[in-house]
C-alpha cells in the first residue's frame, strides 16, 4: 500500500539556524589559528541580543563579538526594523575554559589513543532516492530555501523577502518504497509589511508557485521533475501575515534543528547536535563518519538503503559497537550483522582516525550550519580569518569531506562486488 513521508527545512535566517551559524563560525576561527582547539560553544539569540556560552581550550584569542556580528549581517539581519541587527545587537560572552575532567579523557600521549569526547550513539544513513543518496523530501525542502535565499539576495524577481523561512515537502511512495509523486509543499516566508494583507498573501502565493517552484524544478533531474504534478497541495504562509520573524519572533538556540541537519526523519538520530562542537566531540565527527560509510556502501551496491550506527564511551578509543540495517534491501548474500563486521574492517571509527580521514581539524564548519550537514557538495574553497591583533590567514579548505565516494572501491573489494 502506498504511503506518505514528510520532511522539513528551515532557512539560514531561522533563529535556531542563526545560533548554529554563530557557534560554527567560532569553531572555524578557533581551528584556523589553533587546529587542536577544543570547543563547545552554545549560542542564544533573541530580540536585539546574542548570548554566547561554552567551554574552550585553545592557544588563540578571538574577538567573539565581532565574529557574531559578522555572521548576523551576512545572513541578512541588517535593518533596525527587524528588531535584530548585526550592527546594533548586544553580544554577551560567557565562554570559559574547558573542564580538565573532560579534557583528560580526550587528550592522550599519542593522537591515535585519543578517546571519544563523550558517550553516545551516532547514525549515518544513505538511500538511492536521489543522486546525492539523501531522502527526497528533505533534499527538496533544503533546495526550496536555498533558492528562496538566493532570490532574496538578488532582490529582483521577489523584492519583499526577509531572512526567516521554513519549508516542508510530503512525498507519496509506492508499494516498492519508491517516490511516486509530490503530494504537498509548505512554504512560510518572512516578508516586508504590506498595506493590505490579502493583496500581500495573494502576491506571495503567486510568486512562490510561479517563480520559486519553477526555479527549484530547473535544478532537478528529469526523473524528479516528473514527480511534480498539477495536483500538488500548496500551503504558502498558511497563517497569513509573517512580518515579525527571526530572533525577534522566536528565541533561537544552537542544536535545535538536528533532524533538519541530518535526514529529515529518515533513518535514525542519536540525539546529539553538531554545531558549536569541535571534532573531538563524536556527536559531530562520528555522525559524519557514519554518513561517509553509509553513502559509500550504497554507492558500491551493498544495498539500496543503509543505516549505520556507532556508539562510544567517553574517553575510550574503540567504539562500543557497530550496527547496520539495510531495511531488507541488501544486494549481498549476508545478514546485516555480517555486513556490520565487514564495515568495521573497512572503516576505522576511532576518533583520531575519523578526524584525520575526513580532515575535520580544518575550519570547514560554517558552511554546514544551514541547509543540512549531509548530502552537500564536496568542494575546496578559499577562506580568510583575522585575529583581533590584525593577523590574517588565508587557507584552502575542503568542505563536506564525508560526502566523498572515495571508499567505493574498498567496499567493493571487501564485499566481493
């Protein structure tokens, strides 16, 4: 019997994502000048205020207030009428030194002996639904908001957009668990004030359907475009007026969008957030490592859909265990337990190995803090960082290394494919 599945996304101007982006900008700046920095930084944003709190162990000093303001301005909160403006908001820092009790469980005599920065379980997932091996509903939800933000910055085809927005897509699946059509699309976007609410709503609904959706479809493969029929249910700004938004409309906190950050509700989630954490925190690094493993396993043909779990104890080098679920889609004559044993031999899930293999001690994290950490484009970019003392550093940084299909040959060899 067919069924429906829904995923959502939020824009870079959503208050929780503003918080994530500030926290990850701090991570990048610490790692740029001291790659061995240990950082756990939480951000809270509300009307006219940014609050920073957390623990840091680093050999560098940063102007955290300046970094926070730069992030807010880059997102687009640059006008006093938003009641949250990067040039005028207050920035309060309560960041202090990392606990020695935590640090002794991580730092060891040799890098290879590095223990996990915390206990917990992390999940990675991949599916053949899309070319980047991500769930389709989430992929479309992200893409709609990426294009909406581009339209906002172009300020040409749609001129009234403000930074805060949310999207949601419902996909109908057939009896074989294959996407058959787009059932519903929800878009809620913050906007400038209009003289008449009904005129405003009519224009927003028209522009989303006639400008945004065609632009999104143009980025998709013909197979995915074909899922957009004439019977899609649209809910565009369903509550009506959405002028008050961003941190003025809702308080934002780091780490409150963990399903948006991962697989949109597909697979599983261990509960740990990513942003604001250096890679010694396995909440982040092991989630990337399991996505890397799952993606390469699906790409190699082991299964059409795979979930990989790894678990840790704080301060312990070796994982507690590896779990694999192929959801009955395995293409190899093995049980999921047997597949898991081979996965353990192919992928090294020790914390130091993950950091090294995925180059996680480079300042790659600001780009992860909006529109999902998974399914993104692996590319190298040039980034420049500046200290409060005027020291400037430009470096090439490889982004989204966990999205590389660099282990496909190793997987095929291990499974005899």
